[in-house]
């Protein structure tokens, strides 16, 4: 069986386990293990309870230290759903957005993570203090406890699936919005294993770059670090699958391998083309984050449903980009006169 089939199988298995969990809990009253959602993790910590969610996520964080964001590529049920959508729709309808805009969107998950930790954990600790004792309680939070309603789940699935794919391309949620991905990125900065150069055969054909849905500059990383260093890598192994020379593989140790001078030169050229982060992008990012944070802490947040906030946030980004871009163009025209 191919790597990608194993990957599909692992997520189908997790989905099945989740279905069994929900059915046995609600239908048969077998309530031994509670929710494995990240909300259960935060909610338990806030109240001094170490629950199933806590154990699940601690294991996920350990997996990130071992193998980076492999959890995202192999076990995340939402990632599996997105790949299903991508498989069904493909990239044909994608709106083309300049790559440099996409570059700074990577800050969004970290903002989302900070807000999540603040609202789900820190607020409770600030108000009631950090619990003096933490006790184990497996069935602390029910599987669908505190989850969204059916209609908002449907909206979420559409907004984060087809709509994001349409605007930002493959794996848009994983790259630009997922706070769990941001959490795992932090742990994966010290990862032990990953995709590495295992021989000197790389010919800089660029196939690994082209196949990567997470837009990782595989060749650039191999050239600089001898491995895929970028924490966006979800260890899907599509790049190792397509490499015609078997120059890269998932490995737990570093190999004495490097790119030839010719391949290195080609990799550098490709990297330069991909990484044109201008001052304009930084200005836009600062304005956009500032306004978003203001929205979050203002009264608007109290009245807006989650989905509206997401739409507002994306629309805001596009407006900010448009205004700054037009301003810059106008200024250039004025100067040219
Ligand atoms: S690692 Fe493999 S796929 Fe990537 S550029 Fe080198 S030879 Fe091509
Ligand atoms: S770098 Fe390779 S393993 Fe990592 S996300 Fe891209 S294709 Fe998958």
C-alpha cells in the first residue's frame, strides 16, 4: 500500500473511533472516556481537571517533538475532511492571490491560538486563580460538550472547506487559520525526526516543491539545513513519494548529504523567487492584526456569531491590503509627475 493510502486509512480509522465514541456515549451510556477536543484540554486545565482531552493533546505535543506536525498530516480529522474537499473540487476554481499576501497570513493561527488560550484558560485563572490541585477525571467533558450546533457546524464546514479552498488554495485552513496547528508548530521547532536529505542525488528538479500542499520551500530548506526545516510541514510525505532520485526520506537522524553546487544554485534561485516579503506586507500585517485584536476585545465580539467574525476578519484583511496597495500605487504616480 502507498504512503498516501496509509495516511487516508489512519484518518478514516480515527473518524470511525470518534463515531464509535459518540454513539457508545450517547446511545449506550458508556461514559468512561470524555472529549478529546482541544476545548476539553483547556477547560480541564482551567478547572484543575486532567481529562481525556488532556492526555490526548499531551500525546499530540510529544508527537510534534518527535516528528513535527505529523499529527496534522496523519490524524487530524478536519485535515482529512479538507483533503476530501480538495480531491472533489481541485484547484481549478481557485482565485489567484499574490503569493506575498499569502506569506504573512501565517501569523493568523498564532493570533487565534493566543486568543484561545486567553479566553479558554487565562481568563478563568485570572478570575479564580490557578487550581491548587489537579485531579484525573477521564469522563470530565462529554464528546459533544460545548460543541457548536448542527447549523453552525455545517457553516464551519463550508466556510473552512470549499470557501477557503476557493480563495486561498489547498490546505488553507491548516496554513492560515488553525490554532492547533500553531500549537504543534511551537513544539515542532525542536523536532527530532523529519524529511531529510539521505544522499547527494538531488538534481533540483523542483517536484517536491510543486507537490507540497503546505507550500513549503522544500528545495530551499534542503539546501540550507539538509532537511525540511519549515514548521508548516505536516509530514504527509508527498515530496518523498515523488522524488525521482530518492534523495529525501523521513528520517530520525541527520545524514551526511548535501546538494551539488549546480542543484544548490537552482534551489537558491527558486527560493529567491518565492520569498519576496516586502515592507508593504509588514505594514499590512501590523494594521490587520491591530484592527483584528481591537475587534476581539471590543463589544462587537459579544454580538457577532463566530462565522460572521471569520468573514469579517478575511474581508478586513482584503480591505486593508487593497487600501495600502492602492495608496502605494497612488503615491508612486504622484512622485512620477
Ligand atoms: S529532493 Fe527530489 S524531488 Fe526535490 S528537487 Fe531534489 S530530486 Fe527533485
Ligand atoms: S514538505 Fe513534504 S512532507 Fe512536508 S508537507 Fe510538504 S510535501 Fe508533505
